[in-house]
C-alpha cells in the first residue's frame, strides 16, 4: 500500500479523497491554487503546497507543477479526483515516467475511451449496442447532412474527443445542421484541442443510465449496479439515484455483466463508468466510458456498501478486488442532489461570493469541503459545486421523503444555490412516479 498520496484536486472531491486516505492510514499532500489557500479541505491534509495562481491552467491543470509537488514531497501516487487532469492520458503517462502511480486506468485506456468514436467502435465490437450514427469522425458538414437525411432528424453533433456537452448540438433539420457544424467544431477544438465531430441519431424522451465498474490488474471486474442521471441542465447532472426506477433486475445483470466483461477484456483497471441512453422502448444504447471517479459515486456506495475511492486506491496499489460479482448486493435506494452556487432563476448563472451561513441537515450524507457554521468564499474560477446531499432509505419513496425533509433543513446564505430547485424536482409528479426523462427539468418551474 502507498505511504503517501498527493491529491491533485480541490473542494468537495479533494476532501472526499483526503478522508478516505486518512481512514486507510495513508499520509496525504494537498495541492492548491492561491484562490484556494484558505479552503477548508486543506485542513484534512498532512501537508499542503501552493502550485500556482487562481487560473486552473496555471495551477490544477499545470502538469509540471503537480508532478514537481509530488516529487518534492516523495509521494508514491497521485489521485486526480474528477475534472482537471483526471482523464488526461498525457498526465497519466508522465506519472509513469516519473515513477509515480496514477490512481486511474492506463494512459492507453484513457486515450482509447477518451476518443468517443473509438470507444463506440470498441464497445460495439464487444457486443454492446450503440446509438445509430457515423462510423467515425465526420469529414465535414456535407457528410453530416447526407447522414442526417438517412438517420432522420433530430440528430446530435458531438465532439469526438470529449463530453460534458462541449461541442454538442441538437439539429432538427439540414439547415440547422449546417449552421451548427462550424460552431460545434470550434467549441470542441477549444475544449479538447480536437475539432473532430461525429453524428448520432437523436433519441427523444430518453433517459441517462450509467453502470459503475471496478476492475483490478488481475482480471477481476464487477459492476456495482446502475445510476439514473436523467435530471440535467445543459447536459450537466443535477440529481442522481441508484438503482434506476426504469431498470429491472434481469436487465441490470445482463448489461452490467457485459460491460464489466468488455472493460476487463481491454485490460482496464480502476473505477470506470459506462454511460447509456435508454430510449422510450427500453433499449439501452452505449454513449461513452468515463475513466475516472464520477461526481455521483456516493449513491452507488450507499446501496452497495462499497467505498469506491478506497477501492480505486487498492487497485492502483496492485491489490485484488477481494470480492466477486456474487458478493455485490444492492440494498435500498439512494438519491443525490448536487448543491451548486448558481442561480436557477437566471439561467443557472454562477453565484460566486461569500457564504455567510452554512448549516448541514442531519440524518443524511453530505459530501462537502465545508462544515456547519463555516463561512466560505466561493471563488469565481472553478466549478460551482458546493456540496452533495445523499439520502438513502429502504425503498425509493422513503429516500425521496428523506431527501425532501433534509433539503428543508439545509441552509446556505450569502450566495444563490440550487436548493429550492431540488425541492421542486423531488415534488414533481413524474419524478415521484419514476417516469421521467432528460426533458424533466423543462417541466419544473425555476
């Protein structure tokens, strides 16, 4: 096992990893920018190092600075959390060159799964259904138009080299496709350094469902069930739950076993998430593989009792999983609400500023770098996530009730947040029935 780990992230996820390391008896080093010099999560680290100014490109994304910090503090491994360098194949390769373990999959697998077109080809070859679309990157808008007429509208242009909604455009006709192509390509190049796009048929009324995978270096791979992530704004998740109310046990086992086997066959090791789009008829179509820890991992932990962060660390230390698929049991239900410092009434505009009051509800899990009674200044430079509130119960109805009650107790003053919106989402009839799709937020007043 590692003696010392450097946590190359900030905020909520840095605090999550630091706590896991502490429970495992592992020493920690936390890096931070000047803007995060007083962030509460740094108190959890054995040592802290400033690696640059507020801009992420000159701090958290600066590979040289992160690697130098690891070398100076004699860290054996680096945990990247999510975002920043977590899915950067070059960074993973540079860690290997410096003989520091990157807590994640190999550079080869990050690169393979990071190319959405290649990931589609790979999973299709493994027998996993993919959304009808282009077989490879589009050569230009003319090819996109030809394919669009064959697939039928709407279609989606998507970035080949990344996700998160960057470079994605819905097109309801040929004219819209022509207009969107150059804009989507430019956005993809800016976000991922690669302007390539591919095309997928639009599935209306779909649901976002993803499977959590753990795989070790010894060929063992399991799935930890699925998460429903269909409550989204601008392709960014707001509410997640596990298990999905749309999946039955047989489908869960069949699809989970297939994707776990596919990743094991590729030599994947670490945590990974295989994302699907479910159409109104119940068919699941592969979208992408995220080669990192997901923001929403706590709902899976709550229903399985498996600590995914600790599992990542053990796998990276070349340990075996220590359990098989038959040992994984889903018990009860869990719902997560992402509490962001942004204003839903102003098109989710970020709301940086000073939190003057922060009171966490009792009886639920709250993952945050803040604690009750603390003041904190939300910097304008990074993601607006403040906390994740996770409520669990013996069934879905009790989990919803517990989450709704906890939201009434959750108090944040000084900045705009999504707390009130979460209350409205949980009360919406379609959500309560479990019969909702990616369009739900359009029907929730905010």
